C-alpha cells in the first residue's frame, strides 16, 4: 500500500516518517501541500514539524490549506489518517479529531522520552499492543498540552477513543509523568471513526532499530490494518 506524507512549509519530520514507513515495508511518498493528494494513496500521514512557523497557533494555518479538504474527504471515505505532533495539531484544527493542543504547562519546548499507557488496544493504531501495556516514545513540542471540555472528554472516555495516556514506567498516569499538562494525561485520540487518529509523541522516531527503540512500530503498522 502507498502512504502519502503531507509536506507543509515548516514540516521537518516528513522524511523521518517516509523512512520509518519504508522500513516496515510500506511504499511512502512525499506530497507537497500545493500539489494536492497523489492519486491512489491508501493512507495519509500529517507529520511533525512547525508548519508555517507555528504562527497564529500551531497547526492553524496548515489546517486551512486546500489539501486538507482532500484529506478530510479521503478520511470520510475510509482512508486511514495519522497526525503526529504538529500533524496532531493540524488534525485537531481541521476537526478530524476533537479537542486542541496548546502551550505546554511548563511554557517551554520539551524534547525527551516519555512512557505511554495503551488505553484501547482495539484500534488499528494500537492493535499491535495489549491494553494497559506501557511503551516508550520521544516527544518534541512546545504546544503539546491536550485540552478539551470535561463533558467532551467524558464522551471520549465512554466511547473508548483515547489511544494513549502519559504514565510512569509502571503504567501510573500521575501528574509527575505528564510532561505537558495534558488533560487527564491524554497523549492521543481517534476521530469519530478509529481509522483517523492523532498523537503528540513520535512513533516514527522509535521505529528503526538503529535508533535503539522500536516501540513505535506498532502504531505505523496500523496502516496495514
């Protein structure tokens, strides 16, 4: 299957995503946002980076790029879409997924490894894991704090649409293990249908064995699901 990795001005994890996907046996191609979606793609990645320099607010300008109308149409037709970091911000700004990502509680850019607890192992993006399993992935963001109204979050919890929560190495979702102050430690959610998802940590940076950790492989293998 062929997966398009969308490039916006300021994307900087696009080639990382291509390399990670190709290492898992997928065909991946870069798609410049002004050129539209390539024909016949089977999946879409909105990669990390700083689209449009994060002006206005992270992901807001890219979300209004004409290609996002094509992405939404593809998603509505069943094409799997994964937004990572800045791609997660774009996904929320585009209403592909609920909520919003805003400035870290620390008000600082944070680049570190974090632990995540798998909340729902029955989505394409988490089916390679067990519910409650703890994985380790890197983060690199300044606006990674997930925010949503309490009522809407209760709905997401009830509908089992939370993918991951930040936790400690033992799987406890404590305030100390929450790197950015995300509400209820949420690190990733699905859209109305679980073939669309966004997450703040970077699975593509934990996919190649040469990098010392492969916990992210399971997320990207979700495209095959």
